[in-house]
C-alpha cells in the first residue's frame, strides 16, 4: 500500500460527523482494591483533540492505556470506528484484528521517545516501518515518504540514516511523531509528549504538534499534567481526580471558569502536579 493509497483510504473511509470516532461507556479499571479509573464515559468525533489532565495518580494514564488497547478494563466498553470494522468494541475483536486496527488507525506518542522507537535502526527506518507494516514494499516510495515526513518535523534530511541515539531528546521525539503520523492514522494517543524536555524545546515541539494535528484533521487524546499544554492543544478537557472525571467541557471554559474545586486548584497552580 503506497502513500497515495493510504491518503485515499483515510479520506474515503472517514466516518460521518454524526458517527462517533470513539465511544467510551462506563470504563472502569481496578487493580485489586485500588482504583485506576471508574465509570468514565465520553465520545469523540473526527478531528477533535481531547486533553486529559490531573495530578500524578489521578487515573489519566490508566484511562489512556485502557482506551488505546494496552490495558484491558475491568468493565465497560470502548468502541472505535475502525476502517475495517466500523464502530466496534475494541476488546471484542480478536487479538490479530485489534493489532491490525492499532497499526492502521492509531498512533501512540510516548513521553520517552525511547519507548516508541527502535534504537538499533536508523531514524529513517523508524519512520518508514509503519508503511512496511501496512504492506508497502517499494523502497523508493518509502524513502520519499520518509524524507517528506522528516522534513515536516524539521529534521535534517542528511541525517536520515543516523540512529536515534545520535539525536537529542527533542529530535528523538520528532522522529517518534513522524513515525506515528506517516500512515495517516485516525486517532493519535499522546502521553505527556513534551515531558522531560527543556522549556524552549517544549514550546517548538508543541507548535509543531498543533500544526500537524490541525493540518491533518487528526483526532488526538493528550494526557498531560501541564495546563499550558492543555490550553494550547486541546479542544475539550477532562479533569481527573482519584480515578473519577470531576469536570469536563470546552478547554477555554474549563480553564477560564473552572467549576470544580479541584480544577480550580489545578488552574491556580496551588496544587503541584
């Protein structure tokens, strides 16, 4: 499958605005007697960016891992409008079908780029690998698509054959972003995508992410403890505390006029997160 076919598939199979891209119903994850998240429900449409915020231990990462198929929930339903299956409970799919959906329809940007990259192969090979996983075998097409994406994330094309360990943390994160977007996913999960980077690097990377998400019309779920990141990236926010969603709404409304006392603490930076 070449890049033109991937682009066509992304366009032709796009869900209608009336159909949820993602539907989460009563999602609960327990670790024995410890609550990860409890009774979380929401829907997302194509092109929407949802921010999930809260202090460490609030349940936001557990929720992200359940939604993204990394961690099976204790109860509840997660349905995704996959290209091959339509709106289907992801945990009702067979393991091969779920993995295929994750390869074709999703991307996952880790906080630590080393968790999302193969460190022993070149940066260019990392970016091209998702195309190979989707059946692309034409070296020239993959090389062109890879060069295009390295350019889009502002990496020097002369370094396409360098291994990730030879890049800075910010550059590694750019490679990971290109790797997760090259196949035109419908939904991208981002777990603290700028965590651990210098402030100046964070700012430029966030500008790049926002530009790419908007230009591609991507749906994205971003977990962050940084309210500035939430304001910059998200259309809608969910605030979590002790595994519960305590407030949700449009990002500007939640941040400018928080209603729940916990959200007020987060926004005023009284609570260190």
